[in-house]
């Protein structure tokens, strides 16, 4: 690995660590008792979560349909995901 990769990984790690720290600090001061005073309807929350996963599934089906015409023209190497994800860092 060259120095640019080390710098990029370090910056990403520091940003993610700062975000995790800020989220944890916010949750420590969150008043959960006040939230539960509003009488949450857990059925509505469950329905919302189910709808989210249905939307994920339908989005995957949609992209499968969209990519059907170009499926045969794309050649994916064995390590395609790794090659695609590191391509911007290599500067090629």
C-alpha cells in the first residue's frame, strides 16, 4: 500500500470514530422515559420496519430488471467487487 491509501484509510477511520462517539454521547442524554410517555403503538413501528424491508426487496428486483439487457455484455472478474472498490484509490 502506498501513502495515499494509508492517509485515506486513516481519515475515514477518524471520521467514523468521531461519528460513533457523537452518536453514543447523544444517546446517553436521551430521555427514553419521555419517549415512552407518548404511548407508542408498537404495531405501527413493526409495520414500518416490514415496509422498509419490502422496499429493499423491491429495489433489488427493480435493479435486476434494469440490468437484464446489459447482463451479458458485462464481464465480471472473480474479484470484481474488490477491484471496483479500490479503483478510485489507485488513481487509474
